[in-house]
C-alpha cells in the first residue's frame, strides 16, 4: 500500500492525489500505472478501511473504487464518506452485471462510473475532470475560510456597518439607523475596508457574496 505525502501545508495548495481502492492486486497495480502515466499522484489501497485510515480531510484529488469489495463496498464507502464530511469526488469502477449498482452509486452522489472493460483514455478523462472539480472546490473552501477570518476581526458595530453598506445603505441612512454620526460611520467603514482587505465597495460586496455562496 502506498500513502500520500504527509507533509504539512495548505490543503488548497496541496498536490491532488488520485486514491485507488481495489482488493485485486493486479487491477490495483494496473490502475496505478495508468493514472501515474499522466503524472498524477497516486495512492493505492486494498480496502476502503485502509483508505479511510490514511486519508486526511481536505486533501484534494479523487477516489477511484471498485463497486464490489470485501468489507465496505463502493456504496458503503460513499455512505461513510458523507458521514465523515469528506466530499472527495468518487468514480466507481464496475463490471457489466453491476451497472444497476453503479447507477445507485450515482444517485448517492458519485461523480461518475466506468464500466469494465474500460477504455483507458475514457477513465483518464473522467479522473482529470474529477480532480479539477476537487481542486476548484478546495480552492473555494480556502477562499471562504480566508474571508471568514477577516470577517471575524470585525467588531459587532463594524459588522452592522458592513451588512448595511453591502445592502446599499448610505452613510446617512446607516447613521440614522444606528443612532450615530455620519463621521463615526465613515470611521467604521474605513476599519471595515481595511480589515476585509477590500479596495472598493464592489470588491467588498464580492467578498461577502463569495462567503455566502
């Protein structure tokens, strides 16, 4: 069994990993070679339990798993991923007789499924799309976390001013609503802009919208 790099650092900047789960040694090694041939990082496991023990929440990439395995099946694994809050895209590999099961996996949230025997390029294309989706989601989470950290620096009054500014209220309107002077509103607005690292009202609005997306 190979494991992903355990070095510390931002998950948003982490190299994506394609996790392969298959109890068949030959199939697992074949998938490792195929996916590694396009310079994607690979980590392979003989069981879903081994994968769950090694996976670090937030690591971008995708999961390629056989639908039928001893212990946790591909469907059981999806349930466990949801329970643990892991949103890694899952590509289910299935034999012809397991297509109905693969359809169930799709309905349960799998990213895609590939039927054996599969065309190598078809699988690689789907893996690339899944990885791109995961990287984008990881980046978006990191951005929201950064914005939230800025927001947490605001005082309760600054947060009130922020909400009203983004809602389109004028300084005069904010002053009237909060029972403070327009000059005080201007001071609060300046603090909000500085703490949120926004250079303009449209940028401030975009930051708030991104956080709520």
